[in-house]
C-alpha cells in the first residue's frame, strides 16, 4: 500500500483529485486533515497511548530531528 499526502488549499478541488485517482483505477480514500487527525487520535487511544497536539513549529522541529525537512 502506498500513501500520498497532498495539501490542497481550496477544498472544492478535492473532487478533482478523486476523479484523477479514479482514472488510475486505484482504490483511494480522500479525507481532510481534521478527519485524519481525529482517526489517528482514536487509534492511539484504543492502544492506550497518550496523545497531544503539536504546534506547526513543534512538529517541524520533531520531524527535523528525525531527518525530515518540511
């Protein structure tokens, strides 16, 4: 399985993304950032882990520590 993360400023353009992926005959799910975040928090809570929200600056700092430049 492959995961693609795309930042779309205008949410109305998500329908275009769905159509494009449909032309590839691939099964795909398009969800908003908020929905994804909520589902990940729910999964962490089910596993009994604690979770917290990071500011964008904190997130970039944590990613940079792990060798990922944003």
